[in-house]
């Protein structure tokens, strides 16, 4: 009778150790991939919020820089016409979608607000003596986490009309 010890192959203990090592390695890879995906999503949301903030800043600045504020505080914007309201409330934010409106029209398209980003705490102040608009707003995500903010001034170029 031949002994089994002399035959080539793996013992049960060696096989179990190999399986345990493979399982540990695969769980580490899964945890690492999860962390990488989470980090990617956070950085993408921050990047998209900064891009939206920059786009809104440029669009609002362009509209206000070339607008004309009449003596009765009504506003004429080139390419838009007269906008209902005063210099401080021509821009509004839809409370449901968080999108900025100029009068009754959207300032930016729907695709400018990715991943549920919305504008909050939007304010415009106008100093008629210096002809300067001060604008401030925040960009938040679905969980109301502040991702970006802007606070800037725009000097009006066009002269007031009487």
C-alpha cells in the first residue's frame, strides 16, 4: 500500500488558507473601489458647483453691466428689454428648482444645473449713486450642503436715463 503523503497535491489546510487570502484581497479591492467612487463623486460635485458659480457670475455680470436703470428704478436690459421689478429684484430664484430667472425667463438652461445643484440665498443690491450692483449667492446640492459661493460687484456702464 502506497502512502498518500508521497502524492503531489494540496492539503485541505493549504486550500482553505488560499481561499481566505483571496477573499481578504478581494474585500480590500472592493472597499478601495467604493472609496474611489465616493471620492470621484464628491470631486465632480465640487467641480460642477464651481463651474455653475462661474457661469452664473459671468451671465449676471454681463446683464447688469450693460443695463440701464431708469429714474423710477425700472430696468432695461439689452437683448431682453424692460424687466418687471426694480433693480434689486429683477433676478429671482425658483424655490423648487433653484434656478435663476431674469424677469420671467430662465437666465441659464436646465443643463447648467447638473446633479441637483441649486442656487440659494440669492441677493442683489443696487447703489444708485455709485451705479454699482452687489450680488451674492450660494450653490448647494440636494442635501443642502454649500459647495460654492459668490459675492461680487458689477459697475454699471450705461448712464441712467431720466
